[in-house]
C-alpha cells in the first residue's frame, strides 16, 4: 500500500519567511537534499558540493536512505534557498544519514579557526583538561551539584536551629515561621533574577554569584542578634538558593551526553538529600553545646560554599550557552574538553549548532518583541512551560519541604523530646537520600514517564501511614512513633526518587533560546510553592488537622497528579535537547492519545501478570520508534500548512 507524505514548513520556519520544504516519497527516484551555503568544500560517496560562478552559493547533496520503517528505497528531499543556514530539522536529517564527511567538513573549519585564535594567558583564566572527557564530565557535575548540597544543608540546619534559636532571639510563633520560610521567599527573588543573570553572565557566572550570596547569607545568620537581621540573612541566603537551584540543572543538562543526562541531573537531587543529612548530622553534633549551638549549626554552611566556589572557578562555561551567545568557536573548544571528538559527540554538536542558529534567526526576525512572549504565542514553548511548572507544583504541594523544614517539630508531636527529635530527623533525611539512588542509576534506563507514574503512589502510601499514625494516642508511644517513622521512611524514600524529576524535566524541555527564561519560571514556581507550604504549615495544620493536611491535602494532590502524568507526560529519555524540541512540537491531543494507548497496554500487561513487559527498560515507544518518529515529523510540520496524504 503506497503512501505519500507532503510536508510544509514548520511553525518557526514560517516565522523566518521560508525555511525548507520537505518531501518524502516511497519510489526509488534519485531524491536529494539541497542544503544552503555551508562555506566549505567536501567530497565523498554521499556528498556533493557545488559553488556557482560568483562563489556566493553552495549546495550539498545528500542521499538519506533507510527512512520510515527501515525501507531502503525511502528517501528524503529537502530544498532551501541560497544563504540559508540549515534548520534544526535539516541538521538532524544529515546526522541521521550518518554523513560524517559533511559534519567533519564543517567542524574542521571551526577547528581551524580555533587554532588560529590568539590565546592570551591570563592569571584569572582557569582551565582543566583530561585525556578522557568522561573524567571532566564527572568533575563538572560533581562541583556543580554541590549547589544541591548547600541547598539541602540550609533546609535541614534550620530544623535543628529552631529548637533553640527562638528562645535566644525571643521570637514568637509567627516570627519563627517567617525565619523558616525566609529562604524559600528569598529564593523566589533569586529565581526572578535567574533569567537576566544567566543571559548576561552565563551559567557559570550565575553560579558564582549565587555562591557569593550563599556565603554572605550564611555569615549573617550565624551572627544574627535580632529578628530583623535573621530574616535579612535568610532572604539573602534564599537569593543564592533560587539562583543556583535553577542554573545548576541547566548547566549540567547542557553539558553532558544525552544518555547520562537524566542520571547526572538527578545527582543534583541526591546532593540536596545528602546536604539534608549533613545538616541533621551537624545539628546533632552541636545540639549539646550549651551556648550558641544554633549559631554553629547555621554557620557550618560557609565551609561548603567556600569549597564549591573554589572548584567552580576551574569549570568551563556551558557550550550551549556559548553557542547561544554567538561564540561558536569557544563552544567547540569547551565541547572537545568535556565531550570529546567521537562521531556521536560531533553529530550532537552539529545539530546543536544549527538548532541554536535557527532559533536565533527566528528571534532576530521578530525584532521589537520580547523572546519570552513565545511562551504565550508559540505552541511548542507554551506546552513546555505548562508541563514543566505543573510537574514542579506536584513536587512541592505534596508537602516535602514543609516536612523537611519542620522535621524536628513534627517528631516532637508524636512524643520525641527535643534531643531525640534532632537525632530522629536523620531517619527522614537518610530515607530521602537513599531514595535518590535508584533515580540516579535507573531513571535513564526506565524513562521519566515510567518513573513518575511508579514513584508517586509510593509516597502517597507513606502519607496514608503518616496520617494514620496521628490516630494512635500518645500514651502508646511505641505505636504512634513506630507508625509515624514507618510512614516517613516510605514517603521520603519514594519522594527522593520522584523529586529528581523536579530538576530533570524543566532543565531539558525548554528550547535553547528560552531555557533561561523557562527555568526562571520553573524556579519561581518551585520556591513560591515551597514558601507557601512552609509559611502556612502551622496554620494549615490547625485548619485541616494533622490527618487532614497529610492525607487529605497532600495526598489528594498526589492522586490528581498521578492522573495528570498518565495523560500528559511525554517520554524524553535518551533524547538530545534538540530531539525534545520535536516531541513538544506535536499537538497535545496526539500526546494524550498515545499516552492513553500506551497506558492501556501497560495496564493489560499488569492485570495479566506480564511483569517482564510492565517493568521492561525498553518501552513500547522504543519498539515502535520508526513509526513514532514519522508521526512526530508529520505533526511537527504538516499542521502548519503541510498536507498529509495516505491510505
């Protein structure tokens, strides 16, 4: 049965006034891809370049075989006009064809320009290089993720400090709530600064600024002498948390290989959990200091911020940010150091280069408008911002930060004394830490969608047990404390794995030219939600009762979120950031249809005890990747004026 697909321009190509027209046919005619001015020559069995008499136009002809369903007769033809850069779609087609001669020719030109650059040695320019780029990747991720360590430490230190600080500074209940929520409140401000600072100073520069704020805030809160000084210190600290929290995941996602991206961005959540454990350990160390124990607790974060500051100086800027800033040669120099020069790395750089250039051309063609308005006017960007922020909302309004900030207080509510509460807080922090380990090692294997749908019911079960523990009278300490600790371990353990998605998903779903602004909105959402659940925790506990808050409110949101994920959550595992552009370019209705179909198949396998299929790391979408890829292409472009024909 024959099928012809005639595809028109993509939405952003229309903005640019005439990007390529893509035609696909099943005949064996000699179709070609004509690619615009590439400013270089190359030759080979699959590549043919021509330059006209005046030297202004060059075309490269490629044969892309083995397209849909592996049909060797299926070929693509892409035509573009003179002077046009390759679009993202064209570049992906070139890479899919395995045409390394074309890719090498372009990269060789960049390499030649790099070699001719006048490299001046400056005392403040720190650079490291390793023979194996993977070692650089781990070092980069390690130091960048220390930002999560700082964030976690500051969350848990205040839990222990709240047992002694209110008496020392003569604070009432509302003032204690304000001090506790000062960090998430300041983090909202830091998140608002995230976009401008990332665009102006880059990812690395924004991280350095956040560390300065961390250090200043930590010093002020350790030396606070009254309520006003303490709140100011916490807000300054929060500015650093908000700025760093949205920058580090993007910095890591833009720098590491796609097959490791989910795992390594998840490491940030692991470091948050590790920081919380460290915070509880520090609180336990200083809990018996008779004078100023809370000052030692809060001041200990200065040690970690200083170590991270020293290490980040040796790290490079994000190559995608450099490309976004028009510094292609510098981007390639960094790319070689952290990713190497293997064919796969070159292909990704090639696609990234043309993707960023296409986005920049699109933005520049709409002079007089703000790029962030695309979140309202461009469907692909609108889908990303809605999806990312709903996932962030689910991560916060299921209660995790409220429980972390008030861990010691909650322990005292089930019968532990002050000293026991500090030590028992280690149980919750330890469960959260251990819960992140499966995400680091297995999220990229099983996928984001499977992970979210599987983990959320787990911490809902923990909330049910926590709520049930409040029905046990305090006279039965063993019963109430045992049930509460069991529920807390289950909740924190499953949430540790789920929380990694809070950082992974927003860092990868936004287009490059909007990534700073997108992460700014996600960061604002995260810390605003954190502030709300933290500041109003005591009032909500009184209004809902302890059972109603944990089971009814937090648990109810978890249930609604589970259904949202089943319907609207796409799978982005093992995709380059440019391939994720394609996923979010399809209509939401098509995504929902595919998710429903996939969910029904999985449910049927589950009911019939076909566990090997339910828990297989190879998803059904992977098995039908050829057809799914074709459908994505059709929906990405045909809906914007193209015509799809077939039977």
